[in-house]
C-alpha cells in the first residue's frame, strides 16, 4: 500500500511583545498570530498571554 501524502500549506503573520520588571521578578509576554491562505488545515487566529512571577 503506498504511503498517504497530505499536502498542507499555511501562510502566517505573527507578533510578539514582552515586558520584564527585574525588581519584582515579573515577566509578561503576549503573542498573536493569524494563519491565512491555509490549505489542508484550519485557518484563523490565536492569541496568548503569559505571566510569570518568581517567589
């Protein structure tokens, strides 16, 4: 049986931003991306916010 070939293609656009405040040992990062012209996969956008505090 021949192997299954899946053709996928995606064209993303992304942005990332972060902030670190050393005296509080705090870090905040934000990222977002949008996949457009996707073929063989989902198309859309995603956002993420990460907050880290060291104790």
